[in-house]
């Protein structure tokens, strides 16, 4: 990221947002990058003072940026720039607000991609079957102890060497089997929880064990802007979570280094090396599970869309779904009603003779 002479102002603005708006770390990072790129362009054009930037300059910046970025990205960039100049004006850094009338690009309304209920059930069934298939059970056997003492002599020594050489690969195989089983248990729990609750992938990976209340079958979720909400989950998710916590998690926790172990001591989900799982791995788990189940390729967010749509199809109230998903605006939740209507129209067209 290029630095500019305005970095100090950008830092102050981002700190202001963090303290007063409660924006997520990812949003703050994106805003910082957007502002740095914008002001760097003006710096290349010879601008040395924020007061020199005009509305026409900002429109010119938008024209340059829109060549390489989608409208959704441009909308975010515009919000960041408009917020920055409003803040600069309010705090006396500029005498005017050149971005006050800067228009946000309109974003085409697209319906979110969702799985059908049968496809979602197939996805979860395949994940559950993977746990059963990979289930590792200790056979309880132990290699016979080699002879010992003087009477055993050299024959016993050779026998011990042979046993030790044979035991090493066997122990490694057991560890590998245990790890594979643990990961399949984790993956099943992740899929069940994402679909049962409709939470975001960032919310999933930040969850701690203490956030689960098994007695009430609810989870405490920390969403955008550090807003917390309580979301219920069903019996299949409970079973998957209990299996993961009782059987799978201890296996992966043993692989962690001391540093990773201390950082992930409370984490609900762990990666293969025992640290807290990250978003990239969680996304890969969903994509891979979709391929293995033979359903359309989806992301964790599409699984969230699916959960919302199926809840509405099942008769859930729009406000209840809004609360469950953590939407600040009901308008965002209403998109899912359009998905339900589109699916109804498709079924109507297929089933009704006079459609």
C-alpha cells in the first residue's frame, strides 16, 4: 500500500471510526486502503492540501477507479471518501466538504444464490456420513513386549528392533486416522452450525466455546460493529457440536504449539495445527463439502442465504429472521422474500397446467 503525506489524517479518521462507529476490523482496513489510494492519486497530481480537492477532482477519481472495480466496490470506496471529508470538515481540517454531493454508484439488485431444502439436507447428510466413515476406533491391541533380561540375549534385541520399526508407522497411521476423523467432525459441526443459525463466516471463526449454551440450544454471536445477539440452533447442530467438542477438538488441540495453544485455548473451532481456524479454511470446507455432496458450489454466505430463505419458507416472521441474521436494516432481510417468491413462481410454472 502506498503511503501519502495524508497518512496522519487517515489514521485519525480510522481511529475515530473505530471508537465511535464500532466498525469491524475488515471494514476499517478496507476504508484505510480506499482512502490511501484516493489521496495518493491526488498527491501524484500535485495536491499538497486537502482544501485543494474539489468535487470535480473526486468525480475524476471515481472515473479512474471504476475502470478496474465493480460497482459494489466503488460504492464502498465512495462511502469511505465521503465519510472522510465529512469528518475532515467537522474537525476543521477543511473549510468545505467537497464530497457532500458525491453520488454513490447504484448497485444492481441481484437475488442471492441459495440451495433448495433438499440440496441443503444432502450437503449435511454427506458431511455426517464422512464422520461415520472416518470414525477412528482404537482396537485396544498392543504389541507384545519383547523379551528382556540376560536370557533373551541378542535374539531379544533383534526382535525389539523389529517391533519398534514396525510400531512407528502404525502409530503414525493411528495419529493420521485420528486427525482425519477430528477434521471431519469439525467440518460437520461447522456446516450444521452455519446452516442452523445463518451466521456469517467471520462470526463463526471468532466464536469461543463459552459462547455456546447447550441447555438452551443458543449461541452468543458478536456481529458487525461488535453488536451481540443470541441465536438458537437445533438438535442436529447440537449433536455435531458435542461430537466435535468431546472427540475431535482434543485431537487437533494436541497438535498446537504452545503459542498457538494459548491463543486458541477458548476457540470453538481449530485448524489442523491446533490454532483458531481462519475464514479461508472455513470457506474451503464449505466449497469442498458442496463438491462432495454433488450440490451447486456455494460459499458460507450462500449457506447463510439458504438458511434465511428456508426459514421464511417455513413460516418464520421477517423481523425474527432479521434479528437472527443480525441485519441492521429490514430491507436487507427482505431480499430473501424475493427469493422465496421466485422459487414459488418456478414451482408454479412446473406444476400448474395453466401456468
